C-alpha cells in the first residue's frame, strides 16, 4: 500500500563518508531486499507496515527542502533508508525534483541506487556522482534476496548506459551476496577501474534463507575475505575498497 504523508523535515545529518546530509523521499522501499537494515533501523520500524509492499511518500519533500536548504552547507546523499529510484518514483518524481533543487542551489549530490529508472534523469546527473549497486552476478540469488529490484542484466545495462552518457558512475558490491566472484569482477572491470565491497551487516536477517538454499558458508567472514582476494586478482592493487 502506498501512503502519502506530510513530513516534518527532509534533511538529516549523516555519518556516510561521501556526504554531510542525507535525504530520503520515501519511508519503505518496494525493492524489498531481505537483508536491508532499513527494515528495523529508522522510521520504517514504527510504521507497522510490510517491508517491500508498503511505502510512505513524503509529498511535501520538495517544499521542505526549499525551506531547509538555506541553512545547510555540504554535500547531499540520496538515499540511506530507501532506494531513491524505487518503482513509485516513476509516479511521484520526488527524487528528480529534489536533485533539481539541490543543483539550483549549487549543492554537490551523491546518488546511490539499484534501479534502471536512474537513466530517466541522465540530463541532471552528468556532473554529479552516481553509485550503482550490483550485489551478485546470479539472477536466481537476486530473485530471492532482492525480489523487487531490477535484474542483474538490467543493472549492467544501466551501468553501460550511464558510462556512455558521461555520468560519473561507480559500483558498490554491497552487501556481497552469493556469486561467482571472478565472473562478476571481470564483468565489472569493463566499466569501472575501482569499486567498493561490503559484507552483510546483519547476517541473522537472512540466515534462515541461506540455510534453506545451502548458502550458509557465505555468511562467514572468511568467505567475504575470499571474495575480496578474488576481486583483487582482477582489479589493480588498491582499486578494491572494503
């Protein structure tokens, strides 16, 4: 269910390294990734809603941004507890409008997404920073752990088109899901010279699913280190961050 709400504020301080402030146009996310910390960290946990199904839309987000922005100096990140280009962005267009406002006030913007909808806004993104999240090269894994998110191939196509459009795009392999590390690393190396890997922060959230599919070995620290080592065989020394 989609619920329209009137938010009290839209800009929040963040500890994310690339920005001072974060903007979340939506509470909840239709991508419904099983491992996402936003299910229980942040405002969604107070909504009594179904993760992946229910989303609250901050319909006054742009108006709030115009009011709050004058007092804020620093870079902005979209978004930390939802995907700014999830399905309903196509209807509401809040992310696009927010970026337009930030650009008009000469603020630096960093966008992170899994979505091919980001291609709609290429005209706004060429001098900004976009990070595309690609967590696995296996579509069967994606369907189970990221049921509402774009497919692996759609994300690679998005990466290709962003590069061709001259957008400053990077790749975030996080969290590292079940994959063929060599294959994913080689595919990504065609488009980017550096990337960032991140481990599952809350493995207990998906432990039952992993055990069901025989993936439990992927929940260990040792497996994450192994993935790092395999990526480092493909990318130049120092090009893999984690």
